[in-house]
C-alpha cells in the first residue's frame, strides 16, 4: 500500500494553510474525475487499470512468451513516454544489473541520437538472438525512427526479411503514422497506444506492458495495484485523499517560493523512476512560464554530492522522499571478533534497518536546514505496490497541474527544438524556418 506522510511539514505549513487550499484541491480533483478540465481528451489513463483492452492484453502475453523463447536480447526502441515507464519499472523490480541476472537481456535504444551508444548495441547484438519492440505513438519521432532504421537493417541482414519481420513488434497509433503503415505492410505484430493516453501517462498501456511482460515482470500485479488505488481514492475529492494532499502540498510550497522539488529515494534502483517522474511532472506542469522544476536524488549516494546543497544551499527546494518499507533483501552486519573497523555497534542490524535510520536522519537534517520534507511510504518493493505508486503520481500530477492552472496533458514546448533540428537538417517543408534561423 502507498501512503503519504506529512508529519515533517508542521514547521512549514499550518492547518490554516491546508484549510484554505482544500476547496481549490477539491475543485481540481473533481475536474479531473469528471473530465471537465483542459486536456480532457487525454484522460484515458485514469480508468485504464480497469478498462484496458482484455483481448489485446492476452495477445501481449502470448507475444511476450514467444519473444522470451526466441530471444536472448530484447531491444526497446522509444523516447520519452515511449520508454521511460518500462525502463523505470524494470530497473526497480529487477535491479540496474538485470541484464547480468535475467533472461532475455533488455536494452533501450532510440532515446538519443548517440552514434557510439548505437554502435555498442550493434556489437552486443552479436552475442545472442535478437528481437525488438519499436514504440512511437506518433510514428514519426526522429530519435527512435533513426535507431529503428539501423536496427531493422541489421535484423534483415542477419535473419532475412521474413524472419526479421517476426522479430519486430510495433507499438503505435491505431490507424495513423509512418510506423503503423510500415507495420501493416511488413506484417509486424502490432499493439495500440490508445488515442486518449499521452506518452508520459502510457506505462500501463502496451507501451509499458509488452516490454515488461517480455522481461518477466508480473504485469497482472502491476495493473491490480493501480486499479486498487484508483478504487480507494477515485470518488474522494477531499484532502483525506493522499493524491490530493500531495498535490496541495506541492502547490502551497510552490507559492511560498519553493520552486524545485527533489524526489529522493534510498534505493539506487529507483533512479529511472526518478527520470520517469521528472518527465511526468516536467512535461505536465512546466508551461505558461510556471511550474515546479522536478529533480531527483539517490541517497545515500547523493548525500556525498548534492547533499551539501540540499542541506545548506539556496532555499528554493522542497523534498519528497519515496520510502520502501520492505525491500525483499535481508542482508545484515555480523559481529566481528576483533572490531577492526569499529562497526560492531551495528552488529545484528539489517542493512534495510540501517538505511531506514539513514533516511530518518536525513529527513531531520533537511528539515532543520529549512527544506520542507514529506514522505511517500510504499509497503513493499514489488509489482503490486509499484502499480499503486505509478497511479499515485499520475493522478497527483493531473490534480497538481489543474491547481497550477495549466493543461497537464499537452506538451507544446517540445516542438521548438524539433522545428529547429528539422530546419538545420534540411527536412523538406522546413525551408522557411531555416532561413529564419540562419538570418
Ligand atoms: O509524453 C510524451 O508525449 C512524449 O514524451 C512522447 O512520449 C515522446 O515525445 C515520444 O513520442 P512518440 O511516442 O510519438 O514517438
């Protein structure tokens, strides 16, 4: 179960603050639930954990089984919302070293235009049987399209066109786009990104579910966790709803000059969840010259780098800590006959207990340093609880965006760099933009 703990906020926010913001949070929550706010044609994610396409889900499982049997290496091609969710869940549940431990090995491509990264991946491909899932809702995004062209050519050279087609799965729009057209022509197995779900809200669609099923993640539990949280909070527009409380805290602190949120966690395998959260909130809220800047820290690692700034730097930060109460690992410190390293005072304690103490000590220090801190507590590090956590953030992001008075479901700002890049690369149709850019 996921809970939201505001116990450390008492010296920063008063009961009166919460009383005053409650009506605003209620209105934002109601807007999201009733679908009357901006961007309401992109609310498909809200009911997805219950209303997903059951036939397609069965096909995801069959395809995943086939790919697991035929592949040593599975490549997920996509960028932004078309890869971050799958990678975040995979790394949190199987660890950053999953490729050393699990089969098939899973790699991510098409999330940059780095020639050296793609060259490395081509070398890795020589070490086993390869299949790939190309994911693009629009079907036209440059980064994944370039990686797909290179990797598809590789598969055709290696396996021949017919076998290569069996090793390629496309996840894209139901009917539009270059990728959909190619998938139809080539006979690739294809899955749909629903029209009413934006990229950053798509981890519980085939975008995330297929790669995760191929990796052997329990996707049933992931969906069930999200569905159960939805059930628990859906009709509650008050601040008793932890999602609304978190959205209210963020906005109260933002209005008080705390413009940067540090999402912290004491589990290194949470790193990509931090990236997923940054995309979710950054693309949803950073617009109209407003928005909290989302950032993340992995503790205790970053206590030895960013820790100094968080403790003692400019005071525009607030911290939200994600705390896993049970991490499924019970290593402990043993007593040594000769206390050569002075660690016998820890003897008998598990590393999990020591880590919990470290996080408590850190929270107290940061509060003392003037950083408002709150905690998202997660009972267990497993697929079920992670499904809840994903839904918690998605829903909170919608409510928080409405409280900020932006449309949390569009991303007009990401087009500017694309237009400049196309102009500078001489893409047909961008001639005027090039003239303007180069003067
Ligand atoms: O959240 C979003 O909408 C974006 O991050 C997209 O996921 C990203 O730009 C990739 O787009 P596409 O799936 O169309 O290739």
